[in-house]
C-alpha cells in the first residue's frame, strides 16, 4: 500500500465528502457495498479505456467514490511494498492524475477553495 495513503488511513481513516459527494474510503469501508460498487466501476472503465499504471504497478484499487455519480479515485497497487503510487481521478475515463497522495490531497483542497470562491 502507498505509504502516504496508509498514513492518512491511520490518522483520518477516511473523509466523507472530500469533494462534494465524493467520499474517501476508510478502513471500515473496505468490503462494503460502496467499495464493491467502486471496484466494479473501475473494472468497467478499465475494459473501455487504457489507463497507464507504470511497470511497477498492477490493478487499480478504489480509494474513494461518489455517492451519486461515476467519479472514482483509484491508486494502482504497487508490486513492491511501500512504493509511492499516483492517485487517478476517473469518471468514464481519466479526469486527473496526481503524482502522490499528498499532491491529490492538496488538489482536493484547491478544488474545494475554487468551489467556495465561485459561490461567494
């Protein structure tokens, strides 16, 4: 597992509504209906669109999902333990790619700030 994501799970263990209706999964969510649905959406997307993972990574693992739409946050599973992995935002295809979980988290902060500014 990505070391930054593992650290996040130890401290926050998920984050409801990190961006609108998109939740980051906590450890209690793994194996849940929402997680199973996210895994299925990832499989469907992978069947339709080629998603670059890199040589050292295997299947995509969902780390978050929308409650009402098709948005999924996923990370490739590293073949070597403790290898940093990118976070890929999927919604029918690749929307955004963040090099690290920290970059992703900063990106979510920026998205929320931009949304708040647009409402002001």
